[in-house]
C-alpha cells in the first residue's frame, strides 16, 4: 500500500529503516541486558542461600513454638 505513494528510492529507504529497527531491537537488548541484569547464582551460592533460609525458618518456628501456651500435665 505504501509503495503506491512513494518513489522506489524512498521505498528502499523505508525497508532499510524497518530492517535496521528490527535487527537493533534484537541485538541491543541481548548486549545491554548482560550488563544491566543480575547474573544467576551458581549452584554453590544457591545451595548456601537455601541452607541459610532453612536455618532462619527453623529459628522462627522455634520462637513460635516457645510462645505457645501449653498447660502442665497433672
């Protein structure tokens, strides 16, 4: 549809601009995101963090159990 309203040279420039935008939209994020986004943790780091979180959950659970009122046995 646009080809009817523009010359051949203008049409070629439009197609070139569209291709450039498409290529840049694929290439730039893959390069820029590498520096912007955090890197994944290694398995060793993830294991350490899971272990730390488990220990914290156990501590919180023990605190909650200690707060529970239990009557003494007769």
